[in-house]
C-alpha cells in the first residue's frame, strides 16, 4: 500500500502481510517541496524488486529498486520520462515515453535493464513529434498514434522493435480537405522571460 504524508512531500511504499499483519516500508520517495504521485510503478515477479519513476534528481527518471535495498537509476539526463508503457520481464526491457528528443516532443523508447548499471536505450519513433501507445498483453505489438506540428495523427500497428506492420488510419481524407482550403504550416516561436524561463508557442 502507499502512504502519503499531509505535506505531500513523502511517499512510502508499505509491504503488508495479510496473515501476520506485519508491515514494513520497502521504499520511500521524498521531495523538498511536493511529490507528483503517479501510477508509474511495476512490481517484478521475484516479489523483491520493482520498477518506479521518481523526480528525486530534478527530472523524472526510471529506477530499479530492490526492496529495502539498492536503488539503481536506469535513465538520466536533463529530460523527463513521461510514462512507463510496458515492462517485459523475460527480456528485461522497459518501454517508455519521454521528451529526450526535444522538450516539445514525446517519443517511445526501449531500454534494457540488468539491475547493475545504467542501460543503453533505443528510440522507436521518429524523434520529432508526439507519440501515444497501447501495448498488447504480451508486449509483442502496440498501437501507435503519432503526429507532429504539421502532420495529422497517424495510427499504426507496430511490433516490439518499432517496425510498422499496418496503417490503421493516416487521415488522408482530412489532409486533402486541408490542402483544398489552403491551410498553411504552423511555425514555432519562443521567447525567454525576465526570470530566464523559455516559453513556446506557434503561429
């Protein structure tokens, strides 16, 4: 079970024995200010470890946790993991969405984990747009919705390596209508505030 304190800056994962009523804290996530509590955690079948995301270093990244023991960071960098999509325990792979390719993007990546060191990751989408995925139960295939600033959403079925197997809908009819009415491409703009924060928009 999960226990969040009143200040919402400490989250405890508690293991509870329904027979003996014994309980112990297997993991604690903390933040000086506030925790963004998500459901991005996956309990592994060995019953002694889990995959979890945390913003403990300032950016949301993936960690592998041994209950009551080591916490191993699997991804790192000045970018954010948006969401874990699928964990393949047999091949020790994690599929996740992140904005590593650009702050305005969300792409699908796969990373191998061995529980000992930061693993290499592979980009499975185009690297210049916005992805949304839904995996089948065994993880061999997924439905991909992908678009960018000037491209309508395209819906496909892909295999676990990222290969496109079938196009479900490419919005060709809508594109034809947009061309007929003379739609023009959007242009990205950005500016920096007096506080040094970069804000983005489009024309």
